[in-house]
C-alpha cells in the first residue's frame, strides 16, 4: 500500500472491509478493532479510523458503547424501509420510462448482465451484478433526482440484498425474475415490469418476516 495518500489508503481499506461484510465473512455485530487492522496492514491506526468512518457513513458499520465499531445489524423495520424506498424509486423510474419510452440501449446492457447473472453462483459477485442491473433501470428514467436518491441507499441496500440472496433458493428465483423483467422491457410491457418489481420486493419482505418471526 505504499505510494497511496491518506484518503486513498483509507478508501482501499474501507473497500476491503466492505467486501468482507457484503460477502458474509464479517457478520452483524462483529467487532472491528483498529489495532488489529493496523497490525494486519502494518500501518498506523489513523487510516483504519478513517476507513471505519467511511463505512459508518455508508451504513455498514456503527459505533456501540463499550464495543466500539461493529458491523451493522438491521431490524426488520429498517430492512422494510430500505426495500420499500428502493421499490418506490424503481416504480417512479418505471413511470418516467413509460413517459419517455424504453431506451433499448439500456435494455441491451441489462440483457447482457442478466445473461452473466444466470451462471453466477457467488453471492457477493451476484449482488454486485444485481446492483448494476437495477442502476441501469434507474438511469433509464433520465431523472437525476431519482438516481441521486437511489445512490443514497448505497451499501445498506447491497448488504440487505446479499443477505436475501444467501437464503436457499433465492438466487435462482432472482435470476428468473431478471430474465422476465428484461423480456418485458424488450417488449415495451411497462405495466408487467412494474408488477414484477413490486412482487419481487414483497417476496423479499416475506422472506425476512419468515426468518425473523415478525
């Protein structure tokens, strides 16, 4: 990590810790000890502290009394809020797409991603592809406001999706739904695409409800 300035070093460390959180190697409630990371990377604590600050801003890490920095855990209500905000923004994006027309350049890229996702079995990598797929949908809306709000969900949305995809059978169901969604857009069937997105989010919420006993 020589030759990196302080900000770049903190960002690189934050990205590595983020990957471990999203992949499930670091689990909710796990402690993130500055000294341990400083020893691991052979650096001072300052960049580690900055990295943890970045992760806190992204919603992946929180500070707890007596424990210090720990991986965030989400309540059912918080998960529900994240998914419902995402669903609202995607529904709004669909309305804009319906007004402006389907941009098939975006749909072509979505189809390419859907094809790649079909054979992907790694949950972390699939979550990344899934996020890129949905970003294309948001970008197709041609609304900077919708895009900016979607970006604010950031890593919290990625983490929630990674947890959902890790449940048995969820990955295969998601793959089918991305194929269907792309097919609907290719055929300019906006209403069917909107219904599928709403159903998808409801199914994820039902899954969390089942496992959390709500």
